[in-house]
C-alpha cells in the first residue's frame, strides 16, 4: 500500500504476510535494534582528516597538558633569542587558545559527519480488542528515525563533514598565523631590548669620557683659564648621566613588558650579555626573486583565505545537494499478525529556499575570491617593502662595520699615539672616542632594524628564515 502525507513527504509501506518466522527471524526486535544500533556511531570522514589531526597533534604537542600541569624548561639568566621565543611559545595563552580552537574545529568533523544524523525511535503499542488473542499478539513494536529530523542522504552528510574539514584547516592556518604574530611581537621586543642594553652600555662609556673632559676643564679653570669651558663640560657630563638614568628606567619598563610576554614575574632579571657578544643579525639565505616567488604560496593569512574559499565552494555543493530527497526507513511488526517495512520520502519542495541558499553560496564564493585576491596583492606589496627595508638595514650595518667603524678606530688610535708623545691634547682624543661610540650606536640600531626586518619576513611568509624553501617548518 502507498499512503501520501501532504506534499513534502510520501510514506511508502510494504506489508509482509509470510507468518511468524519472518517477523521473529529477519525482523525480530533484537535484530531490528541491533541493525539500528550498528549504524549509530559511524562517521563519514572525508579524506585528509587524519592528516590534519596528525598535524594538530604534532604542532600542539606543548599544549597537551594544561598550563598548570606543565613543567617548563629552566630559563637561563642570559637567554638567546631562541630561548626567549621558545619560552613565549610554551606559555602564551593566545597561542594555546588558537590551538584549542583548531582542535575544536577538528572535533566538529565528527559532529558534521556523524551518520545516521538523527536519533532512533523505538515504539511500542498494545491493542485492546474483544477478540480471542494472545497478549503478545496484541503488542506492536516499531523502529524508525526521529520524525523531527530527517535521515539525510549520506552524500549530504559526507559533504557537511568535508566543509567541517575545510574549516578545521582554516583554523590550523589561523593557529600558524597566530604563532608567527606572537613570534613577531616577542622578537621585536627582544631586538629593542637588546639594542637598548647596548645603547646604555655605550652611553655609560660616553659619560666616562665626558667626566674626563669635565675633569680636564676643571684643572684648566683652577689655573685661571677656561672657566666657562669647565662649566660647560660639567653640565654636559651631568646631562649625559641624566640621559643614562632615563635609559636605565626605560630599560626596566621594557624588561617588565618582555617578562609579561614570557609569563614571568615583571621584576625578574633578564640579562642580554650573550645576545650581543659578537652575534650578527641573521642573513636571508635566498635572493629577493626567490623570496617573492615563495611569498604567494606561504603567507599564513592568505592560506586562511584559501581554506575559507574551499569551504564555501563545498558549501555551494551541499546547497545544490538539497535537491536530493531524504528517505526515513521504518519497520514494525505485531507478532504473526502483521509485519511491515516502509520509508518516508522527504521531497525537496522548498524550492525558493533551496535556490536562495545556492545563490547565497555563490555570492559568498565570489566574496571569498575577491578577499583572497585583494589580500594576496596587499601582502605581496607589503612583503616587497619589507625586502627593501631589510636590504637597506643590511647595507647600513655592513657600511658601519666595514668602513665607518674601522676609520673611526684608526682616528682614535692615531690621536692616542699623538697624545702619548705630547703632539695632541686629551680633549681631541676624547672627542675621537665619542665619534667611535656614536658609530657603535648606529651599528646597534642597524642590527636591530635588520633583525626586525628578518622577523617581519619570517612572519609574513609563515616560515623560518633558516628553513626557507622547506615548507611546514617553524620554530619549536
């Protein structure tokens, strides 16, 4: 028999009259429940899911335990930039939150791909009749899926799981982007901190030189000459000392902010002696042309848009699949009196809604394509600007190291020798040493600018400079 219940769905039922053996054998209550239970717990997992989970497990190894349960490695009193960065990665809450969101997105694949996508209903009824019937013959058992939610066509569920995988991959790219954003903030702060420490060291030497000039001027004033010069030298020495005091206070403030990034006590000591003991800024191991060729493929933010675009394309396919009817199977039996299997066919009659969702998905795809195109162009432009900044900083550092600093040192040496033989005064020697100190200040500033440019390029590309060209590697 065929019965129609309204326009959206049709109920098709096929009765069996073959007696008790069919009902209790093939479609007995235990067999029916076992069949339905066997379907529960299945997941239509799209290809690539396990690879994404393995990637999350590998990249998120430091966050498997809660922060309170982790044992952090000992932080050295004079850390290098690598040790500073490792500490930041292990303790940063923003990065851990991005990882947890990635894991949650992976878990949503099982939610979207769970099949059957609706609960199982088990029914029981008892018939009251004046006829001579056994109690068991009056009982009707039925099994089917929840009428409040249709059993989807398996392809729809699989497509929904594919969309969830796209979203999980986008979350993974956001985790990578967050990681490099934190890397940029930490290494920028560290480069500034190191430069500031070098500046304090140089300025303290300058204070010593100015003290020598003040002493020399005071000796001259005591002999009755150059009293104005003595006052001027004394004021200059005091101003230089005041500048050092300001730098020291500013350095303490910078240390507090950097310690906060490393999840340490704000007043914890943080020395940088190892950081600039002859260490030069890192070099970029490839040419500018190779860097530009790599750029469009590795930008973390661009990769996020790529995955989001893929998810919207899959969403369009799912919207088009709404034209496929859903079928809800049912079965029931009343001992040997009646047995039946049936199906509720859910017809796609919400035509306006389906077409609207398809158009919506198409518009979202165009929006994602436009954003991807724009973001890629902007990032490439920004990236080329970073390359220009890097090369200029490297040129300045090289010039000061190889040309200006040696020349200033030769002047100091020549004046020192002239002073030793009485051919030149101490003031000229001190002034030449001050020029050398200014050169060291410029070298420190150029080194910091070059290091920041390298960090900027790393974070822009989403790969480490040392492993450039080997995709998927990052700081551990």
